[in-house]
C-alpha cells in the first residue's frame, strides 16, 4: 500500500517550485516537436503504471461485485456475482457491519485530522526554529530525521514495548516517577489506544513535515525578512505575513501527502495491535483488512476498499481544485 | 492553461488515490501432476522455541528422506503470525508449496476452499491406512462427514502447569482438580505482586481454546448442528464470563495479562510471577527460559466434577498440527511419499520427542519416551477428554470474531470494570452479527 507514495510529491512539487528564476522555456523548432517522441518516452512509465496500479485496482473493483468467500477463493473468477450486495452491506449503517465501518471511518477521520495537524505544527515549528544558524544545528536536523529514517516495524515495536502495562517505559515515567496517573494505564487495549496510536503516528510523521518545510524555507529570500525587520515587524508577524504565505504551495502538497499517508496507514496499527485493533483505534485500513482476511470475505473487503478509494478521490480532487483556485486568485 | 490544469488535477487525483488503495489478485486451479518428481517445497509451522531451532530439527530428517527417495525437500519454516495469510494467498494465486503444515483447527475452513488434497481411502492407503492414527486427531482434520483435508502430524492437548515451589509456599499440597478449588487456591497464591493464573488476553486463538472447553463444560456448543453460529446461548455466555471473571471477579489473573499476546504468560510463569498456566506442551519453552523440569508439575485441566471425561467433563481441545498437500502440486507422488515419511512410526518418535508433542500415530505413542509425567497427562487428555474445535467452514472466522470479543472483555476487566452477564452477551452478540453479514 505504501510502495509508490514516493511518486506523490512529483506533480505538485513541480507546481510548487513554479519556475522561480523565470527562465523562458525554449522549444526547439522542427519535426521532433510534433512527433510522437514524448509519448514514446512516456510509454514504459505508462505501461508499468498500468501493470502495477491500474490492473490490480480494476481487479479489486471486479472483486467487489463478487461473493468472494473461502468457498471461491481458489477459483475466484467463477465466484457468483454479488451485484451491489457487498456495497449495501458496507453502507447499511443500521446493520452491524455498516455501523462498524462508519465507526471506523469516523475514528480514522479524527485520527487523521489530529495526526496531520500535529505533524504539520511540530514539523513547521522545528523547521522555523532551525532556520537560524547556531552551533549544533546540523546535528539537531539529523537527529530530528531519525524517526523518519527508522524502519516502521522496528520503530513501532519499540513503542509497543514502551506502552506495555507492566514493564513499559511510558507507565514507568507517568506513574512511577511523575505520579500523574493513579494506576498504571493500559495503552495497547481500551480507549487509551487511540492516544497511543496518535503518539506513534505523530512521532513517525512529523520529521517528514519538518524536512519538506525546511526545504521550502530555503526558497524564501532573506531580504524580505530584513525589509520587514526594518519596518519593525516582530517575529510572529514575520511568520504570519512572510513565512506562512511563502510556504503555501509547499504546505498544500505536504498536507495532502500527509493526509493520504495517515488515512491509509496500515503498518502502524497492525504492528501495534495485531489482527484485532481495539475499537477506539480501529483505523479504516485495519477494518478492511479484518473484513477481508480475518473473516475471509474478500468481496465485502474489496467493496470497502473501493468506497475508500472513492472517498479519497473525492477529497483529493476537491482539495486540489480548491487550492489551485486559491493559487490562481493569488496569482491574479 | 485552465484546461491543462484541470486535466492535470484529474490525473494527479486518480493517480494519488489509486496509489493509495492498490489491491491485487491472481488465480490458478490446476490439478495435481507429477511434472517435477525430484523436488518438493514444504512449509513447516514454527513448532520449536524459534525458527532456527525448527530448521535444525527438520533438516537432518529431510536429508534422510532425500537419501531414501532422491527427492529434495525445500524447507521454509513459516511463523504462526503469517501462516494462515500465506496459505490464503497461495490458495488464491495457486503459487504455493507442495506440502504444508496447518493448525488443525483451520482444517475445515481450508477444506472449504478446495485447495487441499482430500485424504480418501485411496490416499490413506498410500500412507499406511487411517487406522494408524488416533481417532480424536483424525476428527480435527476436516469437516464432519467428509474425507479429511489433512493428516495429523503432531498432537497436543491442554494441561494445567503449576509452579511447585509457589504451591508449597502457599500451603497447597496438590494441584486443583475443580474450578472452585482453582479459584480458592488462586486467592491464596495471588498476593505480594504474584498471581495465581496466567492468561493471554489479547491472543485470539488462545482465548478461543479456553472458552471452547469452558462452553463444553457448560453444555454449550458454538455452532448449531447445521453449522450456524450460536454465540449467545446461556452456556456460551457463562463460559466466557467464567474465563474473564478469573481476572474481573476472582482477581487471580493479573490485569496486565489483558494485553498479552506473545506468550508473555509463559515468561511470567518461568520467572515465578504466576503460579499456573493452562497450556499445551509447554515443557520445551520452560526449559528454554531456564526452568528446571523439577520446578514445575503438570495436572489435567480442572473440570467442575473433578473427573475429566467426555461431554461436560471435556477439559481440552484437540490441539495439534496437520499436514496437508496442495491439490495443484506438481509432484503428487512425491508429496504423498513425504507425508508417509513424516507420519512413519520412526519419524513420529523423533519429531514429537524433539517438539514435546504427542504422536497422533498410535504405534509411535507407545514409545517409552512419551511416558514422562507431562506427556502422560497430555496423552490421557487427548485420548479421553479432548474434543475438536467446531468442525465447520466458518471456524476460522469464529476464532477471530469470538477471540476478539474475549479480548475486548479482558480489556474492560483490566480497566476495573465489572463484567456483567449482559455485557458478555452483548459482546458475543456483536461477534455473531459479524459472522452473519456474509
């Protein structure tokens, strides 16, 4: 699920850097321009895109209309057609399956908003603070990137150990040393698991925000700050009127990417909670996994995946439309 | 410009969303052949303390097989957390091993996929006949009334393991035979940071094994005769309540056990933090964790009457590992030979000794090495008072749904909440609804 996310910043990032030097684009006259060469060059990429993404997705959509249980997985082409049954099961919010999906969806929305918000806030704050040159800045920058560089499994399993009830570091600090909690808390089961999941997600995600914002900050001309300083602007004012507006294109892409990653995150909850996540931390990707693998009902699982796809398409489309309108208005 | 941008947005949107939700598939339904008679691929389950240990135990035996038949066996030991998903993937794609181990409780579910070779009379004849195997073990190799989908390889049963020193210190002379005694003893043992009983509250399969047996003792089954889930019968509810109440009401299980899923309860036992565990063939784990054989004792799992037997006196599931052949293998004869080799009397003795399990092969069971006190208890349980988990295609889903329900109840109990009958029933009703959605 996460294999191809590195391609995500591509088109947006290009728009973001928006040709800053204003170099005029030169085109060579001649036959080549009209020829099919660019398309030919694109062909391998298009082919692999189809192979790696579109074909499996089409199969997934196909599966969502099948009654694909254990009785048919061996020969799933011949599984009986389910029509819209799988969708109506998933979307019937009065029945348990639909209710569970809706609950998981809402949990995921809350989780995503909080995680993306905190990742962005911490990442941006850290990037701005590290903008001033001081001794040890390089070390700090490198240190901040460690969570992002660690393999997910290693990082998350370490958190699992820390969140353990009896021997975990978190309870040791919160309860034994600081005495904030009356009794050692459970972090991996029950309601607290949402907080635990959020903590790990933010810890894992903010360095990426930090990295992108830091890169974006390098493009803001220093004379703008100097000019504003001469006009008597304070640091908060500088951040509000210079830094943030200049970072706008970067942030647009950053928030979108973080949103998609977080909304779809499977590895973190799976490593933390195993097959059955506690209800308060039952993210949608886990829920779909459980609906297909644990209950061996791949048709319903696929239908839920397609619904998730449609939702993400909708949000992403609206977001891009909205932000590009905003940018055009700002350009004009 | 505007049109390009709109197109670009469209393209980016589709790509992003597609990248975010990719899924896949494949299919193969070929029947078995003998196209590659010289090699076999074998997926072994993780039976020893770790995967290298398994390789060390199995490799010499596979070499022996190669010497006898000229067939080279490619071994892969698959961890339990991956095994079922790997099998499902292999079933869907047709790209799997020739021979594999399955948890015997999955037999009926996997049988329903049609991916495994059925063991009819003809196939059984090739490995020496059905009669060589213990009936209880054969029962757990497929749905009732159908040819088994697999052959029993290692058998195990549940027993009560107890720490002798802790019992002595608490003034308890012998292990409990009834649940009332267990709770009474438990209250004596649970003090000063030590606890009487260990549980794996977040381990779905283990939860199932425990509550299945308790439900039997309350006269309840988890499925109706025609294979429909029946999770909210009074007996089933009472069984789950009794198990969770060891933590919630009797307070003889440490609350922390609610999040255990990686055999932490065995480590606690080895460290002398808990006095009892209900487990299957735990000896090798205790040994690897530094416990001497003389430190612990073993007794049958308690039943209300104190005398294990059938029906309400069932005190264990039929635990174990079965060996199956993928129907589309390209070395059908070799695969059958390999099953014959692994279930031969000689190999059964070697392998079961190494793994601390009971041979499902009657002749091998008689070997002296299985007369140790622990194995005697396990063998008797298996022969006299064990029942197979529900033999229905939905068994695997039942493990997930009800196992999760028990996990949730343990989570509430650990949180200090009182576990009422109504709460148990509600949680089980939710699990039952999950099954019905298909």
